[in-house]
C-alpha cells in the first residue's frame, strides 16, 4: 500500500500496487475474483479512523482508493480508481460484493460457534480407531 499526502490541499491518496499475470486492462477480472473492493474499503476505513484521532490530520479528506496495476507480460502500468470506497455492500450486475464489516462479524461467529473436536481427537495426526473405541466403550 502507498499513501500520498497532499499537505497543501489536505487530501490523503491511498494506492495499492498490484502485479498481475493478466494484461493491466483486464484488472476488473482480478478485482472481482480476489474481492479487492473489500481490501480497499477496509484500508479506507482504517485510514479514516486513524486520522480522525489525530489533531493534525483530522481535517484531511481521503480520496477514493486507487490501484496501480502492472503485468510482467505487457508492462503497461494502469491506474484504476475505485469510486465506491465509501460504500458498504456493493452490487455490480450479477456480482454481490459484501461489506467487510459484515464478513468480520460472520467470521467471528464462525470461530466462536464452529464445532469443536472433543478432547482426545487429533487434528494434526491420524486417530487410532481401536484406541478410541477402547476409550468410548469403557
């Protein structure tokens, strides 16, 4: 990630440098495949929360997130701007791009509520069925 600060105009420009195996003009595919909107919106929010707590930067605005993309094959660097940085849930055609905050809540629920393996059952090596039967049939 790259952040450029325009002190004179009080604007913070967040950038992300991306390399791709596809031509730069096909970045939209990677954007959807890898859900880069989630990353852009998360980073934007982290920057926003950080500057609002800082007496010097609290009056600065944050520009829309931009991706600088280059492919080793074509080497035609292009800049792509994501103007929906401040949008929570995003729908573009048939694509639904979830809000990162909602995903964080779902992840926490999954980690808190997922099934737990009982004591004596191993996840990192094979379980011995005979030994296990001896324990559970006592």
